[in-house]
C-alpha cells in the first residue's frame, strides 16, 4: 500500500514540472511577440520623425499598408527578382496587425485602407537568418502613377514559437518555380487587389501581353493539383489589352497557398487541352504543349487564402 502514496507524489511532481514548462513556454511566446510589437512601434516613431523633417509643411501623411511577405529564394544563378517567390503566412498577418495598431496611434500618419487614396504604401518582406527574422520595411511615395522608395528600415526580430513564420506550402512554390520562367517577351499578370484573401472572398486574375499571342492559364492548388482554367489557342489575344479572368471561371479555390501560372506563346500551342482536367505538379510540364522552339513567356502569381 506504501507504493500508492509514492505514486501520487510522483504524479504531482511530474504534473507541476509540466505546468511550469507550459507556463514558461507561454511566457516566452508572449515575450517574443511583445518585443516585436515594441520594435515595430519604435520603427513607426522613427518613420514619423524622419518624414516630418523631410516634409516640413506636411500635416497627416496618408499611408496604406501592403503585404509583408516571406521571401523564398529559388536558384542561386538567377536574378533576384526572378529567383524570389514572395509568400504570405500567419506571421505576415501578425506584422500587418501590429503595424496597423502602431500607425493608428501615430499623430503624423493617417491610415488608409485603399491604396489608390494613399500618398504612400508601407510594405515589407522577411526571411530567416539563423535564429532570428530579418524584416525589411519600405515606404513608397506615390508619384503620379508610380511609387518611389522613400524610406527603408531593416529589423532583426525574435522568432515567435506559436506563430507560423514559414508558409506551410512554401515547397510547392519551389516546384512551381522549377516549371520554368522563360520570358522571350513581356507577359504581365496580377490579382485584383492583393495576394492575401479570406476564405469566400472573390479573386479575379488579370493579364496582358506586350505581343499578340496565345495564352493558357493553369491553377496549382495547395495539394499540387494542376488544372487548366483558361486557354486561347484559336485566336491571338491583342497586345496591350487588359483581360480579366473572374472568380466564376477560376472556380472555388481551396484555402492555403496556391498559384496561377500564365503561359503565352507567339506560335501557338501544339495541344488543345480540356478545361478543368486535373494533373499533378510532379507530372506537369507546360513546355510539352508548345510548338517546337516557340517564343514563350511565363509568369507565376502566388496567393494565400486563410480560413
């Protein structure tokens, strides 16, 4: 019978240790997020001082927030803008929320949701550097229809253990990138307003080409399923004309990280595919459908849908 009290004591000691461990990890997570929050607030104060000195007659500076994306570098021999894929994560949302709070408290900045109404845009990118997060922030002033970089700040942040810093499906982005990025002529593609969506929000895809060409657009899901969502293989689209692929054509998109791949050619495609036919990324090569040594252009557009 003496073993029973001893067993109870052991269980109590073990339970207390677990409680202390859980409490300790909770405190560490809170401390990391609190430290990041304070660093971002300090950064906003610095931005306010610098910009108020630079624009002495300015009152409120109307600022919109862009994306704060994880940079996944692909290929050491490629140009930086072609070798990087920017993806959004749970940590991207955290940065957006904390900067929103910091800017709301500012007496100088006026936060604006619509970029078209703002004088500038604050956006950033980050990557992992050993045991920390390297965050690069930039403000781009709107000059006419273009943005010029006006402020740049680099921060080294602690890694919060309870927040997803690396997007869950960043490896899929690498596979999409490996499908090719040839650009014999200019093809441009973008989503309607941003690359981060809530589940149920409408996504529209736009594209235009610098040359008259034939076009196919594939959707690549979180699971690596490849589906043709648009093709124009009978008649060339006209150069410089903006085309929209609405949500009803794209269909319902699952939550997670996904991508659209736009493939354009001047000579036409060798094969007319069936819309919505599903393939898989490991077996998918868009070059298989091209006519010989055709001039082609490709563009990858990544997005994230969160529940």
